[in-house]
C-alpha cells in the first residue's frame, strides 16, 4: 500500500500569490487619467462594476480613486462631480503590490492601511488590481484545496 503525500508548502504557496490570483481573475485593468472629471471616473466604475480605478499619467500609476473617495471628498463636501477633477480627490502615491507577493501579505497591507484595493505593479506598469473580495475568495479556495487534500490523504485514495 503506497502512502499518500500531503501537498508540499511550495505548491500551496504558489496557490496564494497575487500572480496566481490574477491568472484566475484576469489581468484586465480599467484606469483613468488625473485630468478626467470625477463624474467620468464614477461612470466608468459603474459601467465596469468596479469600486476603484488606478489613476495613470504617462503610463505611471500616480494615484487611485475609489467610491469611498467620491463619497467623502465630493458628496459630503457638496462638490460637483462634473466640475471636480480626479487629481483633486484621488489618493496620491497609491500603495501597490508585486505579483510575487502573497495573499496573506496583501491582507495585512489592506488591514493596516484601511484600504480595499491594491494595484498590482509589474516592471513599472499596472498589470492588475485586487480587492479585499478577491483576497477572501482566494483564501476560501486555498482552504478548500487543503481540506480536499487532507481528506484524500486520510482516506488513502
């Protein structure tokens, strides 16, 4: 009778990197320029069903704008979304992650910084964006995989 091997840590570690998450989710990123109006940004978020957009200037991420920025910096301050520019309310110098970073690292960053979206930067350009929901989904999938492997090991099949 052959003994079953538990999945090695390296295999599990590959399952929960930003790169692996984006391979499943997709690399498509919608962005906005700093000179666009907040109305245009909110309209694009609604059309694309996303909660944040990286702000890109000459191919470089210079900020991020989220629904939270809109609520706090436009609506609550009585500003006009059609007259306010993205650069006026965006969060400058966004916190970014690299494809090799783990889901766990990203969760720590989001928790410490109290943010919900992380642009993924690879070789100086935004190659994806991940949300807190993406990370939770990834953790659930990784745990389900681990549980399945343990069941297989215990059952000896």
